[in-house]
C-alpha cells in the first residue's frame, strides 16, 4: 500500500510539474530522496526512543538492522521534511 501511495504521488508530482512547465526529470528525483531520508529518519528516531532495547544485545551496529523492524512514523515524517 505504501508503494502504491508513493507511485501515485510520483504520478501527481510529474503531472503538476508538466502543468507548471518544470523539468519533470528533475522533479521526479525528489520522491526517491524523500523516501530514503524518511527511512533514515524513522530508524534514527526509533533507535533514540528505544535505545535500551536496540543497543542491548548488539551495540551500535544494530542501527543498520532495518530488516529486524524498528521504524517510527513521526521519525519518517521528520526525516522526509
């Protein structure tokens, strides 16, 4: 569902860019950076909020274990902004 939302957002962004006569390729790069910064922000905020649980077993390298879960929505929003 999130992927569909991102793809639909890219579609609307490109359509709006064409209407305003902006470079569509340059505008299309924006969602990629927003998604990446959103992931980093969500993980960083999670690691700060739940630092006792995250760092208890593995140390600082646990920050990079995205596949084990641990993202927060408000961190992703703050990172994407």
